[in-house]
C-alpha cells in the first residue's frame, strides 16, 4: 500500500470473533442554509489520520489467492466508500458488500486454503473486534475464525462473487485508521459524566458519527446505570455536524423541543465533552430543525469528569491510618475521628469515601462501616473479600466462595442482595467506580484470572437492585491478587507469576497494556492520582507507576487502602 499524506483518519465498526458483524454510522450529510429550505451540499468524507492509504488495485492475471489477499489489504482504503476494495469484487456483488458492517483485528497474515475450484477459505486469529456501534471487544484469548470467499470470472479475470460483510485489519492498520472517542452520559444523580468508549474511522465525518451515536444512547451493557439528557427519539436533523471556526453546529430533530432548560444545558455538556476529542472542535452550538435554541450559559451542568484522588497513598502503617508522603513515608492521619476508628479495628483492608468521612473496613471479624468516631459491623460471614464503598451510601461485600451474589449494605446496616451473572470461581476483589455506576470484579478460575465490569442498576432511592451483563476485559496472568479502578475509563489487575507480579492496565472498551514486572511478590493494588497505580509488595514497600516502570515511594504500609 502507498500511504499519502493528508489530514488525520480513523473510525470503527466491528465483527464477532467467530464471524463478522456490525456497521458504522453514515458519513455523508448536508450543510443547512438560511430559510425554510433544508438542503445542502454533500460533505467530502476525508481522512484525518495524517495518512490516507492508497491500497493496490487488482493486477491483471492474478490468481484467486492474490485477489483475495489484495481485497483484504484494500480494507485500509476507506476513501470513496472503499472504492479500491470493490474493484476486487464481481460487478453484481460489488454494491452488496457492506464494509461498514464490522471490523476484525487479526494477528498475523492469515491462512488461505482451497475449498473448491471457485471457493477459498481465509483463517485468521482475531485479537479484537469492533461492533456496529463502534464498541471494541478485546479477545481474552486468541480466537480462530474461518471465512469463506467465492469467485467468478469477469472479462477473463478472477473476481470475488461473495465475501462476508465487514473488513479485516492488522493491529498496525487499525491503529492508523481508527480513533478512540468517549461518549459521555450522566450517572442518575447528574453529579458525574460517565464515559462510553467507542471507535470510529478518523475522517472528517467523525463529529457526525459521535453525535449520532451519543443520541442513540449508551452501550447495552451500560443501560440502566447511566442516563442521557436528550429526549427519546432525538437525532440529527440533517445527519451532519458541521464545524465553523472551531464551533460544532449540531442541528437536532424536533424531538429535542421537549427538553427542559436544565436538560438543554446538559445536552450541550454531553455534546461538548463527547466532541472534545475532535481536535478541530472547541465549542458546540445547537439548533432545532434550523431554528435557534436558547441555552443558558450554565444551570445544573458542570458534572464531574474523571474524579481524581489524593496523590498520596492511603495506608495503615504501625496503627496510623492516613495519607503517606512520598520520600519520608510520614503518615498524615485521617481527621474527624476516622483515622483513629479505622486503626482501632486492626484493618486488613480500607476503602475510603470521596469525602473522607466514611470508610468500609475489612478485618478478622468481617466488614465494618466507619463514620467518624462510630463503627458498625455489617457482615460477619467468613471468607469475605475486601469491602468497597460507593458515594451513594452503600458498602459492597462479597464472599470469595460466591461470585453470584454481592450484598450492598446501607450505612445503617440494611442489606440489599444483588445477583450477578459472573462465572463461578473464587472472587478475589470487588471494587466500585468513582462515579458509583460500575463495578469491577476479579475472579480466579481454573483457566486463570477473569476480570469483569458490570453496570450497577439502582432504584429511585439509589439503592442497588441489579447488575448489568458482566463484560470481560483483559486481566493479568498468574494467581489473581487484586484489581482496581485507575480512572473513569481504565482498570488494572495484578497476578503473581513465578517471574514476578504481572500487572495489566485495560481501557474499558479499548486496548490493554502490560506494565514492567517489579521484583518480589505483590499483595495489593490501588489506583492513584492522575491515572497512577500503587502496588504494595510483601515486604510492605509501596511502589508507584505512572505508566512506565515502577518507582519506590519510600512508603511502607501494613495495609494499602482504596481511595474514591
């Protein structure tokens, strides 16, 4: 393929690991004009990735294998609706093939085998897929798929008479032509913005695809845990978002007229945050069917995005519970009586609320809620995992022997049994996201560690009622030690191997990376400030990583706590 410099380019569609599926949102649109007439000129869908791939066209006299491999390679050329790839197809099939239905990301080059005189199979190992809504799924283990292609002769040349919908890309090509974007929805209290990661082709129409996907609602696994301020049925009036001097002009359908003043402010906030990943956009202006829409400068918006924590590790060291300073290791005790109360419980785990006034503590007697000078044991069962606290007034407790049920206790001790769809195994850790909308569960199974994210569904009184479907993400290998939220999009897990701790950081709805191995044995992991990670070793030393290697902090801890 011959790369040619142009603006920047990337977007996503997906395929199942054993078959291709899905579609990407349409790219063409029209620019509104003055008056009642709702027509406009077609927008050219150009690359924004910095490289516009120009794959090779079919070569005269090519055999079926060469045509097949050329067709697969041409998936990098999305320009003109994959015009070059269509040249490898028979004329009566060319317009039937839907390249935007799915993307499979393959490892290696794939194997071509003959099935018949006019039929070849292509076997690949899929490392990930992106579905029709731009949702990325990483294969926990490499998955083999076999696709069938049929051939015919046209003007003496072999052409493909049948091919599965969707495209196949190598990881390098995928990273060159697709980009990750977060759609933002609200938690039910409207205090937090919750990201829903999607992948789209990096083309000039990306802003249109982002806005359309936002109005279509959250991914299925998040439904019930997050809300949107757009009235049901709202969509783009012209299927186009245009950009004028850095302002995204978003024209909505008349359904948006049902939005209250506060909802309109929140609609703009959702659009602004979701479109912020498009470099050419700095602000958003909304209209309805071409008419101006009055939106106050503020009024109920400004929800928190990716809430951060104290940059110091939360520890219990020699009976002092608080934040430890890097270098000196000196611990500043938690105030309001919380530090003394927690220390007096001889904790084995600590989970502290964002306000610092409430904590969930695990110890030999079970799970305890601490509120200032007061404490209440809420669960005395055996084999409990470290309890987690959210910021809606609940402490979450699970048993290592039971992955199918988690108990959420109100701060007064009232229990709420919440069933899960987690697979059976040994529950190792359970944590709640800082926006209180999602849960992270690490399980040790016969096949190794399994890491799952679930939406938390709540009733009108904010009490938990159920979990959404358990979505598996990449976990560390070895013997499962623990898992943690790193940010609103990233999680991390640690497993102990014979070569040392294996730490894997994963973006929910995105890719994963393995961090360098520190020496020794890890006992716990916790998310820090700005996406940093803390790792407690069996010696008590606390290490820190900001994405590269591990640095010593000078802090030692009997317990490494979890901050919200």
